């Protein structure tokens, strides 16, 4: 819980009086590697804070090819927000890539915090804005970059992923065929 506490304090710039109440709404989950947290079609029941580990957010196309939308590492949040917020079937999957320590909050606890703790609402808005900006930036950047430029982008902006993830997963995240990724990576 200390990691989440520090995360919230950093975002707010001060420790709110009701921080212990906020933390009490989270449940500690110790997940194994490749543990499925959400399956496409199920209702997303949690928002996860990654205290330790790494999560993959991904989808399958009609041919069951896996495409990674995002990789979430420590000190970040992960959920399928449309499903979580509206109670609709999820369009994405979430699984652990590494053994992970997560702090999870369910919809009821989340709603309670949104209604009763103004600072939590402020943190949530910051998280949404950052997530949106990151997604738009990544999409716009990847559309204009060649496969080699995408690999260089990853090495510059998210270098730890290169040593943490398999080539197959990195290729999926970058939208590159894994064989092409391996060939281009060898040139660097």
C-alpha cells in the first residue's frame, strides 16, 4: 500500500486527510506470470494499480492474432475503462507478463471514492488525461514511423521494456511482425 500512497501524494502534492480511507478500498493481489486478469467479453470489475510487475493489454483479431495495445509497468494504472464504467462486455484482455503485485479497487469502492473524496476524483482525472494523451501520442507516432523507427522510439522512450519483455511481445506492441522485429533489432 505504501507504493500507492506515495503515488497519490506525488499526484496531489500533499497527503490528504482521508488517504487511509482511500487505501482501505484497495485489495492486494499477488498474481503469477501469465495470469489472466480480464478476458474479452467479460465485465471488467477492477481498476488495478501496478505496485510491481508488468501487465499486457491486448486484443485478438478475427484470425485470433494477438495485438498489444499497451504495456503497463510499475506506478501506473490499468483497466478496461469502458467495460468498468458502463458494465459492458470488455473489448480487451489484460494479463500479467511477470509475477505482479497489484492493488485492485472494485466498481463499488471506486464509485464511493469518486462521490466522497474530491482528491481521488482529481487523481482519477489526471490518470485519464495522461492515459488518453499517451494513447493518442503512441497511435499518431506509430502511424508515421517505419518499423525500425518504432524500435528506436521504444529504445528511447521505454528502454526497460527491451530487457523485460519477449521479442514476440515487443513486436506485438510495436505492430511489427516478430521476424521483422528480430531482423531489425539485430541491425541496431
